């Protein structure tokens, strides 16, 4: 009995020692110090972003060396590189011009443009525009930079009722809108002619007028506007005054009425109009601007149906007024119009079109007259990501794609070339990793930067005909990172909810990782069909994952079903069901990691995220409290009826139905049984802050305990520095079950 007591006491001592070794002052200080230790500035010969010079086979980039920044020139034809200019000479010239020392190893030339002959540089420095001619060393100050006018907020829809006159291709006329109608004016005589007579304040013509190539006709959309919705914000603590400020922001939400557009054509000489039937575009989410065909006989425009289950490319004859369908995409869930690509060939007969119709994203050649594809250009269980260029002369298409290689991470992006007929597909970036490429104007060369989360970037110049390496450019040096204790995250793959589909994610461990300890898990979540989110490229410091692990956690992130770029079937899991958030896949993945690694404690799992991740992390503790034990949720779109129209109607459907209620964290707030910290920026112009406050209200009404952090003046945020510290403390308290250190003891 005495021996058992001694063993039990020893056990208590060991477990308490382990607890004390996590979430301590030292852990916090180390966590905060990693921002500098693992900063990108400690990686040399990295971050290569080439700029091809005009239409030449030369380019420049900034070379990051231990001695400083070097603006570097590369001649691809000659296979050599050199300094773009004399750095010391230019630094001296700038120093003399502005009256203070400018260091040659840290020149910061903004918006740098290099002449074709590489002898003239135009750039912004010290808030002024400069021209430097390197041959004679002349430096000219062209005056202070004129600040651009305030741009419209991305949620603000253009009313299309203000704009400049549009000149005809032959230079004889200008077209414009006056009193809500279309007019033309003869430039030589000044005589005006009214073309439309039916425009009104509530049904007017767009100022974006398009002339036919033969200058005989104009096209514009007649617009029926709607009453707009606004979100209101109270800025509690403005910097320039004591009293609060009231702000408002245009903000369309799911179910709101939208403008209705009708493309119309007018003959300038006769005044005759072509007003089409709207049968083929009657349920508009959006209608694109009309673009004239080269023969001036028709205009082409695109129709996105409300609810996004139909998308059409339409042609309106300027002679008969008939509208016909060239392309129709239809799906019982949604047509993901964000994957859009269309290229009209110069022959006027064919079109290259991107579609997910075969469960993968591919390119098709369309016959415009027959309104059907002649053949599929790309095919297979992989995903076209972006078309870089269509070379009509040589009948080549240059594009990026993921998933072609079956022996690697299916999300890795590589670059390819294929013929119009679908033959001779060539990989131009064959090395393993995530690639980013920049092509020369003539498509003779490409600069390829590739890396993985564990392998630092390598930059090479390649031949764009066959992908062979022409010359090495840079190989990143991470010695300083390694000296500071940097360790790469682990790429971990495990089956999802169906026990057959691979889910790809990352595992981040603390720098003082000890496999004999038991580590709680914190998941960083951002799910949704807009993209895939787990990093694939080299990242010395991940703002959301690196530091928090130092407190004594294993931090993970995974792309589950409902995210993009695997297949339509994989993505469509989210449809009308954003509350799913792939959490069943995430749970299976974390359990698989815990099964493989005994130090991962799947009985203590927390989760956090922002925006969609804010919604999803709250979903986790409301719907899966047996697995997720605590959640930190920032600026969440907790009720999809409260959020922006485009995201939610695309994934949640239209019209608004019970699916919105079923997915609402407000409606499900009564289920809360785990610790929850809600964070919101009072000026969030991305997700209406009321979305969070309505969850707060529901929790209060259901007598639930939770924490709320409001950041004055903040917009869409994870919580800024204050919120980050609150997040650290929250998980230390609820997963490590120790009291966090006093803030003044940490010094950050």
C-alpha cells in the first residue's frame, strides 16, 4: 500500500511538471519571439518576383542577399545576369537630392519600370516620381506622387449612370447618356441626336456604351435599379474626434432584389432600335457588358441566373433582334462561375470555354454557329486552374493545373502547354513542388519559382517550349532560420469521412517538441468552396499556426470535402450545407494523426478561425462538442442570411429557404456546451458585425456562458495583437488547464 502511495505521488509530480512545462511565461516569450526569428527577412535569395522588360527576353528582379537588396538584370538569350544599375551611384544621387543618406544596399524603388534598352528607370521614392538615366547618371525629380482618388468599396455596385462620352471607332461621333437616354453627337458639326426615348429615372441606359466596329451602331444596357441595402457602423473611438461616428456601407445580402439589365442596340443613322426578348436571361443575378462581334452583326454577353444553376453565353443579332444561346452550363446544385474563362478566336467561328461539366475543370473548343463543343481540349481527373495565354498563331494554350501528377500532393500547381486539338500536352515545370511562373511576352521563356512547405524556393529560367532549364537564377538559403530553431511543418495525409478519400493537411509542432509529452491539438480552420487553404509553398512563419504551437500545442490545418480543386463531387458536399464545414473529415484526419503519433491528444482538441472560419469554429463546438472542446471564433458569418450575397447564394442557394436556418449559429446557439470566445471588429466591412452580435444575443437568451471581445475601430480581423493574446490565453486555460501568465510578465 505504501509503495502504491509513493507511485501515485510520483505520478502526480510528473504530470504536474509536464503541465507546468506548457503555457508558461517562457513559452509565451518564445512564441512571440518567433515573429522575428522566423521572419522572411532571414531567408536569402528568396521571394523572386521577375518583371519581364517590355517585349524583350530580359527581365529584372530584386535579389535578397545577406548584404542587402540587389536589383538584378537577366538576359535570357545570353544566359547571364548582372546588376541592373550601379547601386552606389544611384544611392548617392538620391541622397544628394533628398538631403539625407540613402543606403545602396536597401534601395526601395516602388513601381519600378525599366526601359527596353535598360538605360532609363522610372520609379517612386520618398513619395516622389523619379527618372534615372543610368548611362549619363542623370536623376530627375518629376514631382510628388499624386494620391489616387478614393476607390469605391468592393461591396458597392456601380449604378452606371456617370461616365465620359465614348468615341466611335471612325472618330466621327461620340455617344453619351443625357436625361437617362442615349445620344450621339457629330464631332465636326456638334449636332446631337437622341437615339432612345424610353429611358427614365427608374429605368435608364448605362453610360457604358459600346460602338460596333463599323461605327454604325451602339449598344448599351437599359437598367432597372433597385433600392439598396446598407449596413451601419458606429465607430466608437475615432482618432480625430471624441464623439463616435456613424458610417454606412452598401451591402447586398442573400435574397435582396438586384438590378435588371436589358442589352439594347441603336442604329446611329436611322435611329432604329433592337430591343430583345428577355426570355433567355429573365432571372438575372448578373448580366455582363455587351461586346460587339468583329463583323458588327451581333453582340455577345453572358448571363448568370439567380441561384447560379444556369450560366449562358448569349448572342443578340443587331439585324433580327433574336437572342440565341452559344454556351449553356447547367447544374442541379450550382455552376461555379468564379471558374470563368472564355476566349473568342479571331476567326469569329470558335471559342475556348472552361467548364466543370465532367466533374473536373477543363477546356473545350466550341463551334459558335452550332452552339456546341467540337471537342474537349483538356481531360482527365485533374483541374485546370488558369489559362495564361491562347496562342492562336501556333494553336497552343498555356495554362496551369493541379492533380495531373498522381504521385504527389494533388494540390501542387504546375504549368503546361497543349495544342488546340488536345494533343501534345507538355509539362513546363516538371520539378516537384508548388510552382509560380512568369512568361516572357513572346512565350519563349518562363521564370519558375517552386517550393514546398519543407523545401525552400528554387528559381530557374526555363525554355517555354519544352520546360528544360536554361539557367539557374536563385536557390533560397535558410541557414539563418535553421540556426534559430526553425522546423518545417509536416504534410500529413489521412482518409476522410468516407474512409477512402485522402485529406491533405499540415501538422505544426513547437520548436522544443518532446515526443514523450502529450500535446493538446488546436485546429486552424478555413473551409469553403472558394479555394483550398492549406499552405503548399514555403512559409518561414505562418501567422496563424507557428507561434501558438510554442505554448504547448500541436497545431493542424486540413482541406476537407467542400473545398475546391479536387472535383465537383468533392466540392459539392458544401451545397446548402455550409455548417458541414468538412468537420467529419477533419475529425477523422485528427484521429488518424493521433493514432500514428502517441503524443497527440485527440481528447483535448480546440479550434479557431476567422470569417468563414469563425462560423465553422463555432459550428464545431455547437454540433460536435464530443470532439471539439473549445472554440475561438473571429468575425464569423454565423448566419448566412446576414452575410454578403455572392458567397452565400452561390453555396447556400436561392431562394432563401430552411437550409439557411439549419446552418445558422444563431438558431443553434442553444446547443453550446463548450467554452467559446467570440471576437468581432466593430467596423467589419466584410461580414456584418451584427452577425456576431446576434449569436451573442441568442447565447444570452439561452443562459449560456461565453466570452466576447470587441475590437474598437477594427475591420475584418482575427483579433489583432490584443485578440491574439486573448486567443493564446483562452486555449492555455481550456486545453492545457493552467492559468495563463499575467500580461505584464510577458512584455508583449
